[in-house]
């Protein structure tokens, strides 16, 4: 029968107290305070931005359609009678 092979590792004595690390470490960084926004304010801001974005998009589409069809405000003459 074959004998077991010796391991290259040394055995650890678990009865002795553990060695204390001598590496100095920086203290953990301070936790940053996160400002919590009110959900109603955030929702209001989102709605306002959405309405403005929709109005701008609608204006651009109307401007594109009017340019494509050949309409221009210069087609009209405005006369002002002062008296």
C-alpha cells in the first residue's frame, strides 16, 4: 500500500492566540447625508417638465407642417388705420 504524500503546508496550531495585524488602517469614511425630496414636489416638477416638453414638441410639429405646406406669416398684410 502507498503512504499518503506530505502536504507542502505547515499545520496550524489552533490552541495558540491569533496574531494581531499591525497594519494601520484609515477610519471608514463619513457617511454622506442624502437629502430626501418630498414626493409631491418631485411629481409636480416632473409634470411641469412633461407639459412643457409636449408643448414644445407640438409647436415644432406644427411649424414643420406649415413650412412643408408653404404657409408663411409673410403671406398676410396687416393694415393699421389710426383714425
